[in-house]
């Protein structure tokens, strides 16, 4: 049984390793769609390949430190994209 509907989209930062990676995987396993953000594309691709429902793992390569001053613009762009 899925805990989330198709409308549930979560943004997970630091998704390439550690807690961010574990949270992204758990959300995807639970039926959510995740926008996985990290600096390393190769690690994000690995995350996507490890998920049984890889279509619910949306990859966004970004260094959020570069977007601190315009975070609202960055998030608006993500919302528009997904």
C-alpha cells in the first residue's frame, strides 16, 4: 500500500549520500515522487538506479550554497519544472 498519492512530490537535499540518500529511498519506496538534489550527478544516477520505481526519482544536480540568496527563485523554478 502506498502512503502517498502521485501528487506528493518531496525535495530531498543531500540525496547522494547519508541521511539524504536514505530519506529519498524511503520516500520513493513509500510511493512518493522525490526531487533528489545533490552536487554529484554520478551519485544521483546511482540512487535512481537503486530504486525499484526509478520514474519517481527526479534528479537535480545543484550546489544549494550557490542558490542561498535566490532560494525562492530556485524553488519556484523546481516547482515549474516538476
